[in-house]
C-alpha cells in the first residue's frame, strides 16, 4: 500500500475522498442552496416564483419571533439542566465507579436504544394526570388539585432535557477521564482541600468537555419540535414546530425556508457569543 | 467526607434512575391491556401484545422499511466514510482542512434544517428524485457518513504504519497489503462505526419525516399513529429494538472486560 501511495501519491487521496465528499456536496451543500433559493420566492402554492423576496425574512421574524425566542430560552434552560444533572453523574463514573465504568456509560447511552419518539411518549405515561407523579405532587400540595404536568412548559423542557442529556454527559466524561490522577494527588500534597482541588484542577481540565457538551446539547435542542408537539400545547410551540408545519402542512415553502436560515443564523450567533464568553473567561482566569 | 461521598453516589444513582425510568415504562406498557385507543394508563397485564405484535395495520411494513433503509444506508455510508477517513488521516493534500469542515458541518446543523433543505432539493421538478424510499436512503447516507468518518478516524490515528511498510518490504503488493494488513486492522472500527450508523438510521425521525413522502419507517409510523391512538404493539417493537441493541452493547462491554483481563494476565 505504501509504495502504491508513493508512486501515485497525488491522486490517491482524491480518489478516496471523491465519492463520499461528492455525496455530501450534492445532498448537503446543494440542498442548502435550494433552501436559500426557496426562501427568496414569492407567490401562493403551488406557483412560487423566484423574485429575490428578502421581505420573507423580515416578515418571518416579525410573525414568529415569540417561537424563535422561546426555542432559545427552552434550549438554554434544558442545556443548564443537562449540565447540572450530567456533571456529578459522570464525575462519579470517572472517579468512583471503578471497574463498572463501562456499564454505567452504557446506562447513559441506553435511552438512545429506545426510539426517540417512543421515549418521549413514555413521558406521557409518567406525567399523565392519573399517573403516580402527579398524584404524589398533588398529595404533597406541590401541585393544586386541578393542576397538571402534561401540556405545560415544564413538560416540554423536561422532555428536551431528558432527550439530550447523553450529549452533555459523554464529552464531559471523556475530558474527566483524561485527567492525570497524579495532578489531583499533587494538589492534595500541596494542602488543597477537596473543594479547592476540584475548583482549581478538575473543573478547569474538564472545561473542554463542558463546552463540547453544551454545543452538542444546545444546537439540536433549539431546533427540536417533537417535545413541544407531544408534551406541550400550541402555547409551547418552538420554531421547529413552525418550520415543520409550514413545510409539510401549509406548504408555505418560502416562509419555512427563510425560518430555517434564521434558525441557523441565530444558532451561529449564539455559538459565537458563547465562544467569546468561554474564551474571555479563560483569559481572565 | 463520608457523608459527601454518599451524597454524590446517591445523586449519581438518582440520575441513572431518571435515565432508566422511561425505558422501564416503555417495556412495562408493552404488557399493558389498555381499554381505550391510548396506552397511557396502566390497566392490566397481558402477553397478547407480544404475541400479536404486528396486528396494527402498517406496523410490520414500517419495520421492514426501517430495517432495509438501515442496512442499505449503513453499508454505503460505511464504505464512503472509511475511504474519507483513510484519505484524511493518511495523506497530506491540498483541501484536507476543507474536507474536514465539510464532514463536520452536517453534524453541527440542526436536523430540521437538514430535512428542510433536502426537501427543498427534492421538490424541484428535476425528474430525478421521486420522494419515497430512495430519498430516505439518500438522506440517511448523508447524515451517517460524518459519524462513520469520525469513528474510523479515531481508530486510524493510533495505528502503526510500520506494519504496512513491513508488508510492502516483504514483497506484498498494494492490494495484498490492504487485504491482509490494513483491512483487518480497521475492520473493528468499521464494525463499531456501522453499528452506530445503523442505530442512527433506525432511530431517525426528523430528517426522514421531511423526505419520506408516503413511505413509512417505524418512527414515521409512530408519529402518524400517536395522534389517533397508541397501540401497545408500538411499545413491543420499541422494547424489542432496545433489547437487541442492549444485548449487542453489553456483549461488547463484556468482551472488553475479558480482553483487558487477558492483556493484564499476559503482562
């Protein structure tokens, strides 16, 4: 193989790359271009015409900014909830679970083995009005007699949190696992308290995992529509619900396409802002 | 200190419990005997749903479609993705960085945008694409390829090139070297990557829903039926998929334990 590469070294990588990259170019890049093309059309279904209709974007924002804002608020809360739930868990797995680590890691990815829609529907069983959770909360007067959990903002955010928790947990685990135990011993030898050792050694070293996990959780969460559709009401609709309904139900392609680009742009801005904050904290810390 | 220790363990177990709860509920409700059309409240225990798992119209067909698309798209994506990984890890060439970016982009784009943009392409009256089985296949290959590249790449980076050079020095031609040295070494990574790809394909709803037209995979079937009824057979199929996947994964974990113990024994 080595001599083969050396003799025709210029061509080989391109031969290996071209089928796969061509697939990505034709079915990822080209479709995005078509989406842009659709977003600048005007007219009524089925006769949309390309007219550089940039007002689609401004109209989409003014019509659907509540759903857009809601998507980012829900995704933000869910991301924080995922971090709070996942960090102590993977910390425990990395430092305390010993030889059972892999088994607990498997438990983290196990929800992925149940179809996304089905595990979301399972929360309908759990949070049902006649179910044990609502019963317990009413009995302890956390919830009033006629209050419920289903079809509330809580249910939607809880669903998103549950569905994207593994995306937060796995990158943090990877960064914790790479920490040299000797560093923690050194901190101890230098009379750092366990809390100090955690704050000054473990937490900064796991920061790359937190950053990766935050992005991997936030991006899909902001585009999600399944949790809002199954666990919420029209009052909890996110931008994904609007895009989905416009594209597949009312066949309003220009609005749906411009909303898709607005979602992407908004995510990009959020990610860049986050990168700035994370970067500047690192600089000052 | 001891109290803190137990506090952390308790918290970790509670989160594990939270992760497991819906899975337990899915399996439990596959044995429910619901009275109405919806399977939300526990009524009574029965094995009937498992015995008549394909009673709801369309369920069996959707499962077959899911499996067909899963196998086809995984095979194609694994071949394409492994080739990309080989090129990126083993070669320095013009455009390497941008190839990396092109591979990474689909993974960092929200699924709904991937689905919407593919549909924007497919609704063009080009006469090439008929929305249905093959457009789902195209979409699945597209989003699986990146995951295959990442998985195989991780394995290739830690891979000793001297083995291939040794084979070449011993007179093996390129094809023989690939067949006898390179392929056996990357085969486990390709297998792991294709299992991941297959799981992603079987589970995907959002992208599939956009490009499916009238075709139904299992998740699309569930979405359609969830508005009018939820037959417990849906839970049966989901439980079966879960049990197969967890058996494969557990087998892999146990195999890792055994081989690591064997390695320690040898050393």
